[in-house]
């Protein structure tokens, strides 16, 4: 049986009529016109989509935050595992052991001529006291102190200690130390992978061989900062060459800190500008202590410097000073009533205070911790970072269950 076009058109018209009838009945049931129903249906759908979108955004944000935290930890762990350097502890004074007590008199000379000549030519204060066979040389400039130590050793070995010989020896040692400084600067730039710096800048970097900061040798610290910066820059895909140079120069102001006043980051930036260092490099390291970060590379320099300075074992301090500080922390906490025991731990960065539960109530613990931390801030002149004070109050109740007698 053949279906004609007229039959098809007739069937189509019937379907359209039925569709219109269904729309009218639906409108009667819901009291809504077709256009209005469509509008409300779409509105409800929009609400559902907005809600679902917000939920998915929150889920994605949480996932991104977790992944970012995990990734940042992986980068830092990878960085720390790939850099290993040693640090040498030093101070502003150096002691030299003498062969015998008679040598002290020869160093001083008649009417003090020898020691006065020595101090004038080296710029170092020579301290000769009652300590047997010991001479102390004190100076804030580590290069001058090194010259003085080497010169005095040579004079003692030679035995001829008099003004003319002192001057000749000091001049000779100065030239030797200057050569050592130049070689140290070249070695540092070579190990850092930076070879296009002016000679004067290289010589200043070489002075780090004799310079320390918080007991951390500046040459090793600088190299460590460069290595950390390189790894972080490579992991994050940013300008590696800029990071290397900025990390290498970030503390150059400390090379002249004994001679020039001002924050070392500002002094270092001024030195680099006077020697024609690219302004972008200077701006990258200039704000590593002020928080002024003009680019991502500057943040890397800040992070590398912080990691190097704060990682465990990086900075050492004088043993006696450390012991005295720890004892002082414990003594301060012990002065408060109700304190039973005090333990300074984590190299003096934490203080655990154990109190008597019958004297210190729960609501008094916060106040006690605050008062102890305030007293530490007032009395302890110098300490690294923060000191965490934890007040611990323990109570114990004991009871026994006795078996029934049958």
C-alpha cells in the first residue's frame, strides 16, 4: 500500500493538534501558560546548574590547594636533598696560643712599641691578659683579623719582633691575603656558574672566605643559596640565570659591613649599581629582607636565603653563649609561682613549663604562658626567631576494682 503526500500531511496536522491539546491541558492543570512554564523550568534548571557549579568549584579549589601543598613540599624536599654544604663557626675575635709566657713581653716590646706598631698597621686590637700563653686579637673586619693572626704567627716563628720587622711582615701578609681573597672570589663565582662579573665584585665576594654571619660562613652560605635558588627556579620554570646571579650577590653588602653603614641589602645594591650590574639583577635581590618582590625571581632569592639560614644545623653559636641562654630561659620560668619543672628544648627555641595542678588551674595556664613569654622577651637580649612557651598541667585519678569474694 502506497502512502501519499496528502496522507502524510494529514497525519502531521493531527499530531500538531494533539500537541496543542496536551499543552492546553498541562496549562490548565498547572495554571501556567506554556511560555511561563518554560521560563520557570529553565529558571529551576539554572539554579541547579549554579549550585552544581559552586560545588564543583569548591571541590576543585580544595583539590588544587592539596595538590599545590603537596607539590610545594616535594619541591622543597627535593631542593634540600640536593644541596649539602658545611659551615664554619667564627666570631669577632681570634685567640692565638704562644710557645711560652716570655713571648708576651716580646710582643709588647719596650714601652709597648711593638704592640702599638702592630695594632696601628693591622687595625686590630691585641689583648694580652693573665690567661697563660694566650693572645686574643679582636676586630669586626675578618680580613684585617686574618692578616693580624697570620702576621703574628710568622713573627713568633721568626723570633725577630721589632717595629721594622713587624711592618715588613704585615705588608707581605696583606699581599698574600689579598691574593687568597681574589682566588676565593673566583672559586665562588666558578662554583656558582657565574663568570661575567667585574673583578672588583669578584674580589668583594672573595672576602666571604673570612666572613661569618650568626656563625654561618658567608662563602658557603652564598653557594648554598645559589644551589637552592637554582633548584627552585628549575622546578618552577623561571629565569635560571637571573636567579643564580641575584642569589650570588644577595649578601655582597656584608663584605663591607665593617666599613659602610646601612642595611647590607641596600649597601650591596648600591655597590652593584656603581659597578654596572644589570638593574634587573639588583632589583631581584635588593628586597630580600624588606619583602619588596618585583618579580618571581625575587621571591625565589628570598626563599633560598631563608631556607639556608633557618634549616637545622646551618647557623651555630658560641657554646658558652648557648648554654647560658638555655639556663637563663629555664631560670626565668622557674621564678613564677606554681611552676614545678622547666625544660628548654629544641636548642632553646621551645620552653616546656610543667606546673603544679593543685596551684595552677586550667584557666590560669594561658595567662602564665603569656607572662613567661613576656618576661623572656624583656630579659633575654638576643635569641634566634621565636621561643615557644608551652605550659603543661597534668592530673591523674586512680581507682581500683576489687574482686568479689565468693
